[in-house]
C-alpha cells in the first residue's frame, strides 16, 4: 500500500501531557483575573471611569444629519468620510452609523440616506465657559432679580422675579459669542407666564452649540455637499446606567443557562468547569478593553456574549470527548483519559481557532466603527476561549471527579489470595 501524500498538522497519536501542567495554568489564570480587577480600579482613579464607556452607557448626544447638493437634491454621503472629518477635527469617542427614512421632496416621497452621530459630549460649552457666561448673564439682568441662571447642555435655564424679553436675552448672549435659537409660540406663552406658587418666571434660552458645531465640521469637510441637522437629542446617564445593569444581567443569565444545559447534557460534574471557563473568558476580554481603553458599547456586550458562546462550544466538544473515552477506556485513570481526549481534539481545536481568529483579525484591521469593536473582542475571545477549554474547564472537572465522584474502593472476593491474583492480572492505570 502506497503512503499518502497529505501532511499532518500534528502527528497522529500525539501524547502531550496536559494534566501535569494544570496547576501552573490555574495559577496564571488567577493572576490574570486579579490583574484585570486591578486595572479597572486604576482606570477609575486615573481616568475617572472603570472603562471607556460610550454614549450607550455614559450618556451623551445623538445628532442626525441629512445631506443635499447645491440644488437641494438629497445625496448619500459615505460614512467613512464622516468619520475622517470628525477624526481630523479631534473628536473622539463617536459612534457613527447610517440611517434611512422616507420624506417628501418637491411633493415626491423619496428615501433619504442620512448619518447618525453619537457623541459622549452633552454640550459644545466647556465648564469654564458655562460658568463665566452664566455669571455675565446674571450681572446683565441684575435688576430682574435672577435667582438662578445655569447651563444644562446647550440650554441656559433662568429663574427670575421679572420676565426677561427674548430680544434682550438674545442680545446679551450674542455679545458672549452665542447663536440663540428663537422661541416658538408655545415657548413664548409658557415663559411669559409666572409660576402660580412662587411667582417666578422660568425661562430657557437655547443656543446653537454642539449640533451646529458638528454641522459646520461636515460642511467644511464635505463641500459642496451641505449637511443639515434633522434631529438632536440627549441621552441621560440614568438611561446609560440602566443599559449597563441590563448588560450585566444578560451575562449572568447566559452563564446560569449554560450551567443548566451542561448539567442536563452531561452531568453536574461538567457544569462548574464550563461556567468558570466562561466567566474567565468574559473577564479577560473586559480586562483587555480596560487595559487598552477601547470603547465599550452595546456592540461590545454582543461580542462578549458571542465569545461566551464560542467558549461553551469548545468546552462542550472537550467534555464530549472525555465522556466518550470514559466509557471506552475504563481501565485507565481519569487523568490519562483527559490527556488522551485533549490530544484527540487538538488538531480540530487549532484549525477552528485559527480560522475564526484570522477572519476576525481581517475585520479588526480593515473594519471601522462597530465592526472593528466587535472584531477586537472576538480576537481576544478566541484566544482565551481556546485556552480555557483545555486548561480551566478540564482541571475543574478533574478535581470534582476525584474529590466527590471517585467512588468507594473495590472489595476483593476470595480472600488474600484472590486479591493478589486480581492485582497481578489488572493492567496498570497508565497503560495504553
């Protein structure tokens, strides 16, 4: 029979001793987990936040744009050019994506392709500018008995005993360098009516700030295309906190369901190891995001859940081979069975991990925005998931099996002579 011409990635029958190295890898995992926790606290003390939260979690402002040419005809702008424009302007932490809606243009309903820009900034005004302009406004209208004049984003909220006419307030703000948005009819009526209880007039002067600043940036970068703000809205930190809590709950629920699945799919011995491996993988990805100060968004949470699914898949394949070999290799010790099982699946593990890593690496290198963010988590996740399925899930299964499932010692029958004969004829547990 002629020898085949295929090349093996690993020589068949490889005998790598994984079990003997389990303690070292467990110690390494504990050290890395502790380091991750340390990095989070360092970020909190140095940067003010545990992680680089985006608008999804920290709050901010979402601005939607549409675009048209000199004739007023709607045009579509490449989202990559928008990202480049804001990057050149020094804007960071933006989440930029495409939007699509229908609108009537010259009486004809058309599909408009626009751009959504999410920024962690709430206002174009820096803190010193807010304080100085509010103080100047109070001084200019001291005779109106102002009890409050403070900024909330791009809105100056004023409480006074006398009504401040819009034109007078606008004139003072324009001298301070602001462009003021006119009141509509509803606002005029509301602001001109005193509070029945306090007799105070509560007024709001809105300046064109962040949305106009972002609009001008696009106008300069995309000329002759004209950018038009169609909507600007704020996302409060309270909404971000709720999203953060919901994201944490989703991870906890996923881990609980994974343990339940494994307890029924195999037996209870397997569930703790898989759960620990999944938690470890999620913590490692979080640690890399914290170390590199990479933006954390809802897409990151989706990537974390994907990594957890990949980790479980690798662990289940490992456990399935161990369970199969437990019934086939009854004369061998559990340590030897684990070594044989991992060696048997090693080629498959390398091929799968390499394929997924290469694919997500290309996405990470050439992708942008949310795609790049997702791919970065997957790059890290593939590495730690492959590692944990071998060096974390299996050791915990081994420890549980030896401590609680080793079973009672076998009793010999027929006296000492029979026991001696049984010992002489029983193969060694390490024989193959």
